[in-house]
């Protein structure tokens, strides 16, 4: 199957080739023909499988064929993403596919006044995070009533972050005569409920079962006491100093402490999390991308949507409270058909999280070190700290970001 066989014109095929896209991926093969016919799309595919082109190609072609100019303070097409980093990457990808349409980015961490000024003349495609989009609508800098194309990328991630109310409000703002495409790597019940607010008789395309991770990822777990995790991480990272490694910490402060420890141990490490400014996050991603930093320590929210080739190892230094987030973490490696390794650290108070992850994966994770019994009962493993009022898993994730 080629892009030409999917019904794309020669100009689009040429642009895709120039961007390094020579053959459609499975999700692109399934989604693009239906989207070109104007159907709503519900796409299920693991991260790193080409979802941006799956919605970007039909979006650009549909807008180009209409040959309309956007009215002031409007957007003809809207793409929503959970994080600033993913939104920025989507803009870059779309700009490589078109030279005729204006693509505008609005995200938090930047001047809302400057963003409102850019929207004054309108835009063809607006890529936004939900929170900043609502800010601009409330300031009357943006009217979504004339938006005819809507895309939700990584929709399940937006739900995890807590954007459910914002998404429902946005759905009511966009005109009913629209085409909507929603893409997700997992399909929790809340995601299915949300799809009914946005989609009208959608075509469901599925490049992999919900929650399935890339086939070329090898999974392993080390059972280790909490106070031994840092030493184990240094030991394992030392075995592949030339490779890029992404390390996930559950909290912002934990990520920063771990990065500083790795820096003192001689690694070119950098961190991203919610306490970093947008400029700091952008510089960290750039350093990780160009190789000047080989280890990136991140929280789930800050790292969502990162698309950097050549990440050979993903370390789950802390296991996620929400098991589906394991799928998203692992999606940072084994992208575009490459192989990768996913290494989890499991302390005494994380065994429940590990079992939940195994249920999502549908298989046991191979034990690479330690033993479950030692992690649960060993003298070196500290007892879990006393907890106050119990929060939901999603709440804990949002607070940690």
C-alpha cells in the first residue's frame, strides 16, 4: 500500500516523501480513506504509529479543497492535545505537510495576549491545549462557531489530566456540522462516554488492541527496596551510556532529586516536570533530542507526547498509579518500528501497581532482578508512609505532575 493508493494527490505525496514518510502505517491505511470521505473517526493505536499523519493528511486536504479564508478570531480546523510538547510537535508535523495553510499554536506557559493577537485575523488550523483554548474563548479572542473540523489527539491522556469538563464545554462550542476525529492509545470507560459527546456515527479504526504496546518492546521488572532504587538505576544506566534513556518519576520533586543524583554520578541528565517553565522544558527536550543530554527524567504529564527517535530504554523508576499510563510511557521507545526496552522498578508498596500493569498488558512481566517476596518483606524495604484521605489514581497523577 502506498500513499497514492490511499487517494492522495501528487502534491501531498511529494510533501510526505520530503518529510520522510514514504509508506503509510497501519493506522494511516485504515483512517485516511474513511476520513477523506468525511466520516467521523475513532482511532485506537499505540503511540509512535503515525497518528498525526492519520488525521493531519485528511484535515489538510479537506481544508485546502474548500479554498476559504478564516474569519477574524476563528479557526477552520481545531486540534486538541494534552500537553504543550505534543501540541508543538503536531504543529511542526502539519507544517511539513502544507505550505498553503496557516497553522497556529496556543498553549499555556506563553503570553495569552500575544496568542490572542495572532488569532485576530483567524487561522486555518489551530493546535491547542484545552486549558489555554478556554482562556482565549473566555477573553473573546476566539470563536469556535465556524470550526468545521475537530481532532482530539491522545484523548485518554486529556482525560487523565482532568480536562473532561473543558472537553465537554468545547464540544458544545464547535458547530454541530463538523467532522471529528478522536485518537487514543487506550479505551477506558470514560473515554467511550466522551466519544459519544463528540462523534456522530464514527468509523472505528484499530491498529492495535486498546492498551497494547509496541511488539518490539521487551519488558522486565527489578524487585528492589525503595532506598536502593537510585543505586540500581545508576548501575543499569552505566551499561548503556551512549543510548538515550527516559526515566519516569511519580512526582515533580522526585524527578528533580533523581536528576541531580544522576548528574552527580556523571551522567548527562536533565529533567522536565510541572515546576519547570516552558522555556526550560523546551530546552530540555532540545538537549535530549540533539544528544547533549542522554538521560531525561520526567513526570507522566510533562513527558506525554514526546516524540524523539532513538530512545532505547524507558525506566519506570516509580510505577504509575494509573496502569494505562504504563502504555503511554513505553510508547516513548520502539517508535517507527524500532526496538526498545522497558525496565520497571518495583518496591514493596508498588506490587499492586505492577499487578494492575500486568492485567493491562495481558501478560506477566519478566523478572530481571530481585524477587517479589524480597521486595514485599525484605528488611531493606521501608514500610509505606501513612496516608491521609485516599485520593483517586487520576487525582494522584494530576497532583504529581
